[in-house]
């Protein structure tokens, strides 16, 4: 997570403070990596919108959320993913991406 280059166990407060401000960092990404090539990541563009993606083990299973994704949706997805819930997978529409 980008808050003070935070690296450690997921914390709800860190997610809520970091996601809205990604574009203010040189590297405007937030990544929750569970290991083995599986992760959720967000990129915030300068206009405040996001690209939200996840990957399961390999680039063959890399997905992107469709449509314009807002701060609330990204925060909700990160919190859900971070704490082993699955709302993130069902609350958004995902498309497979060729990498």
C-alpha cells in the first residue's frame, strides 16, 4: 500500500487513507499480493478514476473491472479482498485481459 510506502498486513484504515490519494504518489498503484501470482491492484489516474485488476496465479487469468470505477468501489474491493471476503468478485463486472 502506498501510505508511507506501507508494507505489512492489510489494515482497513490504511486502505481507506491510501486509495483516494494514489495519484499523489510517483507510483499511483496499490497492490494486495497474496502470493503465488495472485493479487488485486488499483491504479488511480490523474483525473481521479481508477483501473482495478486482479490476477489468479498466472497472466492467463488476469481480469479488469469494466466501466468507470470510483473511490468507494475500489476501497470496498480492497477491504473485501484483504480480509478474505468475496464481495469484490461479485460487486463489479470483470473482463479477462490478455497480457
